[in-house]
């Protein structure tokens, strides 16, 4: 009987853990009508300065994707976001996160503010965004 009890407890823990870390939100998939921009990003925080490649994709309805990497084989951060929800993965996001924007961890809020600065700035070759002690400088 104790083996059955242990199996049930283990399954319950796995089920609860999956609920906490797996998003049920459905993002809009990129389509041909999405705008795409590529360039360089200088990211600066108190203990970090990184320069890498950035790819931005966005839709007219505000859906947004950002990929920040050090060359083609070293992704640093992947961000998907819409008006109320986000998903962030990669080494700069530590363990990753997904959820409603108003529940975002403090260390990711700068990254989640990038969408609002970049959407609508498609005609600019350079965008600077400073929030708290973080600086994002995009060059397209």
C-alpha cells in the first residue's frame, strides 16, 4: 500500500509542478504580415554588459517576439509577449518565466518594457530604452 501512496503523491507533485511552470496561454504564431527587424542590442545592467544580435518580430495587433543571442549558437534570451501575457526563456531569464504581465518578476520587468518602446518605432534606426538601472540600446 505504501508504494501506491508514494506513486500517487509523486504524480500529484509532478502535476502541480507542471501547472506552475507550463503556460496555458496561446500566443499568436508569427505570420507573413508580421514586421521583422534585425540588428544589434547593447544591454547594460549593474553587473552585466552584453552586446549581441537581436531579431524583433511584431504584428499590427501588438504581438511581439524578441530573440537576443551571441551569434547563431548562443541564445541569451527569448521573449514572447502580447498585451497582457509574456513568456521569457534563456540564460538571462535564469529559470524562465511565463504569466500575466502584472505578475512578472522584478528582474524581468525591464525586458517586458521593451515591447512598448519598439512597437511603433519601425522607422527608427536606433532605439534607447532606460528603466531603473538597465539600459537597452537597439541599432537596426
